[in-house]
């Protein structure tokens, strides 16, 4: 028999406002302790030197983490011109310097080149895998790391402020897999200088935003109270962009046992006639999320069953 997981069963999402200096994994550990939750994960890593929205998945919500990680993210960050660092943020050693400082006009003229689908090489201090090993592990052991470029999406890129000649503040709205550190590095080079990220804050991650995020300190004050339970958002919060599909209770039980159900059995089921093969839906029964399902031919097949 498998060992029974310790802790309280809690299903849903929390938006935590991660403090600077704490890893995402450490936040998960802290939330697990504060809520005595049996199962906890996170929906998108933040570097220790970054702050902001870190979605925390509890219980069955861990099965929907991939959908949050696929979502768009918004960052506010500050670049420090004139200093390149090994990590592309202030944690690393200085690797190059430049006396050039770009003007506001030069910066604004450079931004359009970074909009839309662009090629980006991740920082060598990143979680990208190289022959089965994390790039940051290789870099920390002085192993030469050469990463391939990847396509990322930048939806918006705005200059917010220039507090002094050495710094500029930006806001970026981006798709999955975008590294702000790499963006700061590449923008600096495009402007004829070098630079690194001095401050980084994530203000949104998928459906989660900073105005509804809670600090670990506040969560600690609430503890296991009813107030803390009210902060937990439904599992389906992460699935807002996925269309719902109504099931009968008998169909729901069949799906939850891992079996497909016929697409057209339920006469009242409203399904678009032009849905592409392999489309994903939220299977719902009497307002309850049952599973993530895929349409294959004339069948509804379970992808991830949720026990709520």
C-alpha cells in the first residue's frame, strides 16, 4: 500500500506576493506549512531576486499548473545601464562595462524591434536543460554553456521612467518562456551599451494579479482560519480560457473512471460544429469541474481527471 499523504486536503489556487530573496520552492514549502496542505505546487518560477505574483496550486489544482504556465505574464523591471553581469541580474559578477548611456529617444526607437514573435537566447544562469542538466548548474561549475535561441512573444513593451542616467524602468507583457533578464541584455546591446536587471517584479501571471495577491506574512497571520480558506480560489480559475462542456452525472462518473463518453449522447449538449480535432474542454457536471477532456472523433476522452 502507498503511504498516505500527510496534511489537510485543500483544493484551489492562492496568489502569493513573493518577497525578494526567497526562492519559489521555499514559498511552496512555507505555504504547505502555514495551511498544513497535503499537496502544493507553483505555477511559474520567479527568481529569488524577483518579487510579485506567484500562483500556488493546492491539491487538485496542481493538475492544472501547465495551463497557468502557458498564460501571459506582466513584469515591471529596472535596467542598470553600463554593467553586464554573468547572471544578467544584480546577483552576478560584472562581466563587461560601457560608458554609453542611451537617451529616451534612443530607447523608445529601439523598443518596436522587440515586439511580437522574437528570437531570444535564455541566460546561461537559467533552468533550461542542456544534455539533461540545468544550465545554471553547469554555469555555477564553470562549464561552458551555449544555449540555442527560442521564439518568444512580446505583446507590449513600454518605457515607464528614467530615474537617472544609469537606470530605466519598463513594463513588459509577454508570453510563455520569456526571460526579462535576456530582454534587458539584448535591449542594452541594441542601444550600444551593456546592462542587467536591477529590479524585477511580476504583476500578473495568467489569471492572477498583484491586486489580489497576499503576502506570506499576512497568510501566516490568518493561519488555518476560515479567512485563509476564503482566499483560496477555485481550481477552474486557471482554466478560464478553456470552454466548458456540460455532462450528466452518469457521464461524469464514466469519465472519472478513465472511460470515454459519446460526444452526441446528450441531446441538449451545445457543441460548436466547427471544433478542431483534439480540442480541450472543461467537463462540468452540475457546476462541478470533473475533468479536462479532449474531443477525439465522436468521443469525449479524459485528459486529467479531477476529484472535487
